[in-house]
C-alpha cells in the first residue's frame, strides 16, 4: 500500500515556517492577554480597555490558529498521511487542536479569562516541538500503517485538549481558594463557577480518554497480537484514566469537592504531560514513535 | 455550605435517619462497620488513587510479561538490587499480590456499592417522585411567587411536555427527570465488572505461541509445532485447532525514492497457504493484518534472512545441510547466525555474519548498508572442538559456546574468515572439508494466539463507554411546586453540577404567573 510513497521535504520546510509563524502570533497574543488580565485585576472586570485587549488577544489567537492549521495540513500533505506519527507532529497537531477547541468553546462557555494560559501553554509546546523534537518527514513503519492511527491518536489529542482547558480552570480555582489573595485573581470568576466549568471539560475529556483506551486496545490486538500487555504507554494511559476516575468520584464525595478535586485534575494533567514527554523519550516500550 | 452540595443529601440513606445506637462491639457490628467503610465512596476514591500509584513501578522496572529480556539484563547489571526488587514482585507488578489486592478490594467495594443501588434505582423507577422537603427555600434553586389560590395546571403541563415523571399530591407537585443518569452509572460499573471477569477468564482460557518459519517450511498446529508455547491455566493443548500453514514466500519493500527516508521499511508480506479441514487456501499476512482462522489468529511479528548452507567432509559426504535462521542485529539487517556440525568426523561450529548489502566501515570491518539483498556476503568464523550438545551445553541454536573450542578461521586465528557469495563453495581449514553457500531464503516470525473471551472484553468495554456517556450527559433533576394560601413556591435539586437548573425553576414560575394574572 505504501510502496510508492513520495515525500515532499520542501513542503515540510514550508510547513515548519508556517508553524513558526503561528508560534510568533501566539506569543504576541500571550503578551496582550496577560496585559489584559493585569488591567482587569487593577481596574475591574468591566474595564473597557482591558476587554478590548482581550478581544485583540483572542483575535490574534484565531489568526494564529488559521496559519497553524495550514502548517499542520501541509505537513500531512508533505508526508502523505495524517500529521501525527512522531512527537514533533503530535505536538503541532495537538497544540492546534487545543487552541481550536478552546476558541470554539469561548463561544459557548465563559472561559475567555484563561486565554493567557492556553496561549502560553501552546507557545511552550510548539517552541519545544520545534527545538527538541523536529524531524524530517518520514514514511510510516508497517506497524503504524492502519486506520486506527487516525482514530486512536486523533481522539487522544482531542481528549488532551479538553483536559488541558479543565486543568487551567482548576489551577485558577486552587489559587483563588488559597490563603494568599493575589491581586491578579480578581480578574477571574468565583470558585463555584470555575468548579462547574472545569467539571464539564473534564467529563468530555474522560469520555474521549476512555474511547482512546478502548480504541488502543482494539488496535493493539491487531498489531501486537494482544489487546492489553502493560506496555509502558498502556500503563500510563491506564494511570491517567484511573486518576480522572478518582476525580469523578471526588466531585460527589463530601470533603473532596472543590479544591481537592481540582488538585486531582492537575495531577491527572501532569500525568498526561509526563506520558507524552518522559514516557515517550526515556521509557522502554512498544510505543517508540518519537522519531528521535 | 449545606445548600451548595445538594448531591450528598439527594439519596438519604435509611441508616442516617435511624437513631444513633450505643456502641456495640460485637464481631457482627464490626464487620458491618468494615463493610460500610469499604463500600463508601471515599474508600473507592482512595483505592483508585492507590491503584494509579501502584501501576507506576511497572513502567519503571522491566516486566517479565512485557519485556523478559529486560529483566534478565537487569539481574545481570544489578544482581543485589534485582534480588530485592524481585522479592517485592516488582518485575511482575500487574500479577503481584499487592497490585491484585488493590484491584480486588476496589471491585469488592464497587460491587458492594452498586448492588444495593440497583434495588434503590428500580424502586425509584416504579414509584412516584418523593415528597417535597419541609423547607423548600433551603434548596439550591428556589423561587417564590405571591399569588393567592393559584392554578398550578401550567406547571403540570410544563413537566409533562418535558417528559418529567409527575405526581400531584394535595397542594404539591412533585416532578423528576433524568433516571437515565443512574441507569448509565450502574451500566458503567456493572460492565467494568464484566470487563474484569472476561479479562480474567481470557487469561486462563487463552494460548499464545511463537514459531519461526523459513520459506518453504510448514507449521503444524500442535504442541511440537511451536518454538515456544504458553497456554493459559485452563487451556488444554490437545484442543489446538488442527491446521497446517506453509510459508510460500516472504517479501519486503524498503524506501529507495526519498533520500530523507532511505531504507525505511514500507511493507512486509508473508504469502502463506494453509490447510484446514482438508481445504487449502492462500492468504497474505502483514503487520496489522493477521490471518484469522477458527480459534487461532496468526500474526507476523518479525523477519530475517536464512542462508542456505551445505557442509561436506573431505570425502564429500554431506554433514550439514539446510537454511539457518540468522538474527537481525540492526536496521540494515546485518544478521548473526550459528552453524553447528556435530556429525562431522571432527566436531566444529561456525559463527557467521550475513550482510544483505555489504559495505565497509572506516575500521575496515564489514557492515550492511541496505536491508534488502543487493550484494549479499556471508562471513564465517570457524571453531573446532567438542560442541557439547549431549551434555546440554550449546543447546541454544543462536549461541555457540566457544569456551572449550579453538578458533581456526577468522579473528586472531591467523586464517582469514571464510567469505562467501551465493553459489560459492570454499574449503574449510584444518581438514574440515568444504562449505557451500547455496542461496538465501527469508524467514518470518509468527505469533499464533487465541483468546475466546476477547469478544466479551470488547462488548463489556463498549457497554462501559455507553454507560459512561449516558451517565455524564444526562442531568437528573427533582422539582417541587407547593401552593400555600397566599403564594406558590418552586424549588429544584440536581444530582450533579447542573447549570440549567435555575433557568428551569424561573420558567416554571413564569408559566404559573402568566396563567394566574
């Protein structure tokens, strides 16, 4: 099936330039949004110029995501397959999905105030992808040549995006319910609201993560002759699932809602980042697709 | 705080309402206390966190199940530490007593929690919504409308239109919706138990085996046909499906078009013919495309070269003949193999490197520069001496224990290693005769497995996901409308973080106001 693959390194270089362009725009957006937050904290949430700055920041993020999308698309065309087969590609596609989902969600939910966090996170991801994980376009090894690559990985990315937004909300919740009242915290809504919103993003993330786990098992049964074998990546997918399951129990357990549940959200998201970085690069296992 | 967390008060357990009994320290009461603790939500939460933490070491230390060679290596490099780690079952984390204890407790807790809830849920499904609490204003959502002798029919209509379960008792309307939330929750938990049982049973009823097959060879599915076979505890190897499978041809495709991707594998194909119940069929096995036949799945897990070698003694009698499986050492398929000739007048063995496309390193040593056959070369070191096959020494076909042997060709022996291209014959030193390199065949490593519970694991996993989705997207709500002489009260309670609750209460209040203008 893949015996006639023709890669396009020139297009891949063009894609890299586009992604770096998006990175620059996101960086500017991050600065503008941070400025808006400090203004809100100092002069109240209704402050006009603060809101204008927020609008500019979000608009920049929207502009960045467009260019980012073309960057991801051209990478896929250059490699003649889905652009998520190694760490670099997973990073640029993942950060695109995170930004895209976030921007779409701002139309439905009151979460504009975490734009600083999202843009900052995305800048970090693209920055490290470009400097640490960059690899030239390559063909897929036979083990990855399957339609489950499209389903399993895309849903994992989608789930990660929802978990990321929930984690940003949880982080603010923890700061807000702490003893020290930073001035900046005035720019954010009440703890109860943050809790509800974080919960809503987490449950969507959890459904997607459960699907990722099942899809992974189905694929593993096809490619690795068993549906579950405690491969290091499988172990961490399981650990993450269990942490978020504990979170769901925490939200309905007296004494565990609010701050403690928010901590579980952060622990869960930390495990996701760990799974993507440390497990990919340093742990031995079958998911050795970093390309490095 | 009390009104912020309605969910806790939602299903008030009967026990909580009973008068507090004097401490009763009988065994029975202790057991009851223990059971109540075990099945509580807080315990489940802690056990989940414990399970997550307990799974971590299995990703740090090599596991016998996933990486047996890693364990051997760990023992070799850190013998003292490895001994201690092994005592705590850290090389078998997922079958260890402590890991099993945690998940078994978790599942007992789950069953103890879920079973009674099934009964409670059934009752809730068949009975009317419960009576309103005495003080409605303490509920999370509450509205009071000042209307005397109001007509409540619009509220009833409102609930019925939206498929609430409604009961009108005296001056009170009780409405409830979202029973699917608890149904989904129960389905999720029960299916998880199903997954666990199916996985456990599958582990006992399954088998998996490996076989290396050279082109032209036939595998027969019985115990002797396998290189290694690991049947589950309850699997009888007599029940292996009788079939045979011949590897007709193995082929590969490597990239030569794209410079950045040079020599990367693109495709592996094993053409096989198999005979099942007297019928022979052809099939193609690829990575990600196992061959499925009743009660067996055949996977392609590896491949390599098997040089076809003939050894003759000085009189021309054949002392060794056939393809030898060489193990690949790098991505360009530099391969290492061992030939043992116990039937020669003087026993000897050969350790050989095979290069499908030979090239030279800066040091002058050979290496393979491309994984497919372009300019193949076989280079052999010869060792004379007792092979010790009778003593159980040197029984591993991929190893030659040269400890008690003398090297007569290659290395520091003074004689050059024997280098052969396909079709060539060369004399062996020391009067050992001759060796012929007849050609190269390919081999495929196959995994043959069967797990009768696999489908059940999948079914329960899908049910788990279904239950989860139903549970998390269905809000469960209870509403009450109460009429007094001068006013109407509307109040609501939700089981989860329900953002629409306030809006619904306002809508009901508005509908009543409109009608009673």
